[in-house]
């Protein structure tokens, strides 16, 4: 008998949650830890991202956590520490927790997390299910509630394409936000890469990011991933509304936010490498509705059809 796809995905997610709960219950009892932020980093490992591109993402994430300004942002919180975990996502059956919760509070703990990220092997992947990334990220946050209590909870999604597999994006997005989880995005729009998808920044702003203060930091080249991740972490961890508004104002003044008709590369001068070298900061967009709001799934979002298999 063939089981409905929705049932299979529910069983997969239940299995993931049971594994997380089993892991927690089998471990020795530990004192509950309080942190300023619980953060899940979700990395797209679908077929459109090759090994070199993924390695640049890994190295960029690791490098961002070693940055003194990121560590300073962490220590500036009321408790001075955050909890971070990491998942790889593509099609739901391949989604995997690659780094379980680690507490980052100083240079040494940040270096430990960065080292774990840098050494990660590639997780097999196929299509792009952003919805399943949010589902697994939410389960990961929920399963840790006994052990880690946070003032804020967030999931960061870094990827190069829209949702074309798994459950419907809008439904999952709304359920995630309803749980008090903020979703921020790092859409990768490298027009030299195989997976380039025009207007992905707008898609992420409308369909992926959400929740109070949510935003999108656009990555225009894989080599700029570290600068974008660094910028995103500082804004996110510090939750500095003034910095976010300032970034938006600077982009507007420099004409970095333009209409789609101006071309696929929205902000030439806003590339992260320039930000890292003292030039313009990476492009920041506020989450909010746009023309993608009613079209958050490619080919319905249930497995995809019509030539979208590379994402």
C-alpha cells in the first residue's frame, strides 16, 4: 500500500522529534541553562549547491562566529550567552541535525562552535524544502525546552532557492511564527552559480522571514557569505532596532534597494566582501508581503514539477 506523502512527512518529523527527546532523556540530568537567544542555523544542501559553494558557507559561518564584534554582541546580552544548533536541509527525508545545542558565551566557546562547523561533512541532499527546515528547527527548539530556556528563539535559513518540496510553505511559516519563533533569512543570489534564482531576496522577505523584528540579509556572492553572516548575527543577537533601521536607511540613500526591473543583482555595491573591508554593508531587507506572498511554493510545494528539480 502506498502511503500519502503528508503521512510520510509527518512520520519523518515525529521520528526526528522522538530521536531528540530520546537523546535528552538518556543523558544525565543537568541543570537547566538560561540564555538570551536560542538560534538554529539552517543550511541548504540541495543539489544546486556544489561542494565548493557549501564549503564557502561552512567557512563563512565559522569565520563569523570568530569575529570579535559577534562575540561582543553575544556578551552584551542580559545573560551574555546564546545557544546555537545547526541543521542541514534539502528534501525532508535528508534533513539532519548536524550540530546539537552548544552554549556560546566567550571567545573559547565561539571558537569551539566555529571548529565544529568547519569540520562538518556534507549531508546528502536533493530538492529544497524550506518548510521542512522550519519544521525541524521548531522541533529542535521545542525538544530543548527542558534543558535550555531562552528569552528569544530564532531560526536562520540560508539557501539558494524557493520551497519546492515538503509541506506548504505558508502553513509552516505561520505555525512557526505562532510559536514565538523569529525567522530570518540569508538568500544566496550568486548569478554565477548553478542555483541562481532571480528575486530570491523578495521571496525570502515575503515567504521565509517572519516574526517580530525579522529581516533578510542578501548574499550576492558565495565569497561574501562570511560578511553577510557576520552582519546578520550582530543585528540578530543584539536585536538592535536602531542598527537595522540605519542599515535600511543607508541602503535607500545609496540606491541599493531598487525595483526588480533594474536587474537581477540588486546591490552591486552592497556585497559582503566590501562590507568586511570597510565599504557598504550587506543588503538588508525587512520581512513583509510583496508579489510572492501568494506564491510561496514552486509547483505547489509538494515535490515539485516542471523543471525545478535543481533547487
